[in-house]
C-alpha cells in the first residue's frame, strides 16, 4: 500500500509510527474546484453584505466556534483584549453565546452557511481570515480563503505553517497564546501588512487545484 498525506506535518507524525512508517508515501493536499470559486469584486460584495463602513473585516469560519482544539476561545480573548474597535468581526459557525465578544465591537454572526457561493462572498469581502487552531492538518478554510484572494493569519503549526508566508499570503504566529495573536491583529489593523489578492489566488490555483491533485 501507499499512504497519502495531506501535509508534511501529517507525514512526519505518521512515519514515526511502527504501523505506517514502513510504507511508501505521497503528499497530496486537498483540492478545490476553482469554477466554484470565481473572482469577485470586494467593494461590491461589501455593499451587498452591509459591511462597507470603511473598516477592515476580520473573518473566522468553523463548524463549531466553541471548539477549544481549534483555538476559538484564544481568538475571542485576543479580540476582546484589543484597545480598539475600528474593525468588523464576522463569525460563521455554531456559537451559543454571541455575547462572548465585547459589546462595542461590530460583531456580525451567521450560524450556518451551506451554499459555497454564499460563503465565498464572505471570504472575498474579508480582509483577513483567522485560523487559530492549536493543531491542524490542512484546514479547508485556509484553501477557501486563499481561493478568494484573502490572506490567512494562523499559529505556526500543522499544514498552515507549510503554506502561509508572512507578508505574502498571511501571517504566521510562532507562539500559541492570546498576547501574540492580539499583537499581530493590531499590526494588521495598523497596515503593517499589505497583501496582493491576485498573488494569493494564483498560489491557491497552483497548489490546491483539484486537477493537479488528480494527476498526483
């Protein structure tokens, strides 16, 4: 048999195993059908979604936004610790307590989106997507954000560390703690990072095309 891994991180973890380490392997990431991720006009989408207030848009997406392993509590604490509210925070996913975010922060919450085209609107309208996972393999939220030309901020672990390049297509944070995440959010809001959405999209098309994965 041949073992297929989505990332170098998963391969390194698995090849140390007595059960799987003896088999040949290939690394084939998840793929996207880019016909379902068309390029979109960011300004037009912001007007459609009602977030064209001149503020930057910070997005988080997850099945459950209460999952501690995915690091969402760390993100919420970091946002609440910011001494500013000059941004929109958009959260998509199940969240029992909407009041977990400070009242003075403009928090737009959507409990569930099943339609890819509708979800893409939020990815494309966002200025950055946050993936605060404590450990993750190769989350599709990263791929989908890249496909829409939107950078990703993440802790440096798992498959995220293999694809996110600080200043190019996102921001990698070395320490999984509230303080460095809050500091990097501040830096982002202060325009320390300027991203090229076309380059981010191109990277996704080269690395994460489903056609390339089939060939592999």
